[in-house]
C-alpha cells in the first residue's frame, strides 16, 4: 500500500526524472547551436574571398584551390566513414558532368586518412578531383575555415567564379536540393 513516505519518494523520483530530461534537452540544444571555434581561427562568411589552401591529392601531389579560379566550384568535405557522404558522391559526380558546359567543378576534400581514401576510391571512383586533409587539429581543419563550425559531414560550399563564397550547406543533398542550391549561380 502507498503511504505518504512512498508517495513522496515516487514524487521526488518523477521530479528528478523530469529535471534530468529537461537538462539533457537544454545541454543538447546549447551544444548543437553553440559552435566552438579555436582562438585565432578566421571562419569565412558568405561574400568573403575564398581562402587559398594547399592540399595533397590521393597521389600525393600538392594542389591549390587557385587551380580552379574562374570556375563555379562546389567544395564537398567528406570522409570514407561517413555514410551520407558516400551516398552523395554519385549525385555530385553526375551534377559535375551535367553542368560541365557551365564551367561547374566539384572538388572533394576528404577529412580522412589518405590510404583509406585511395582504397575507397578504387571501389567507388568519381570523376572529380579529390584532395586530402587529415588534420589532427581543429585549428587546421579546412571545413572549419569554410564555415563548418559544427563539424558536420558532408559539408559543402559553393565558390563563385570570382572566388567569393556564395553558399554553404551542412548535410547531404537530395537531387532537388542540390539543383535549388546551384540554380541561382549557373550561367552560360
């Protein structure tokens, strides 16, 4: 039977559970919307001139982003262990081929081990260039530089023909979503 002591214990337990749920939701909300950017790291915003990066391709050659100046460039940050990244790659490859006449280029930057990337691309090749960034430091993460303050993969940015940052997108694209994102910037 329930007496006052038992009821008090149940009430305190329910109150504790409720407060625990509330605290969990609050901390998740704060973490999700409060990006952490290391001191001294400049994060690009829409309209900023793209940063110059020098990264290696999967064969170990140094490549610079300036190689693609004058083109509309989708930079897609991805990793071999990221399932949405892997699923999105064929769409990016098809889109690059579809809009090649509009001077569109897709550039993949793998946030991963170069050997893992090379092995993955042997099984699932793409026609667009893949560069590698396996930085151990958040300060040196190129996706952070381009606005990925929440460390979301895949993460894409659109660089205009003039080198300015036109758009940012966290998460994977659907075909319609990618077309809506690109359409305002495509021209002959």
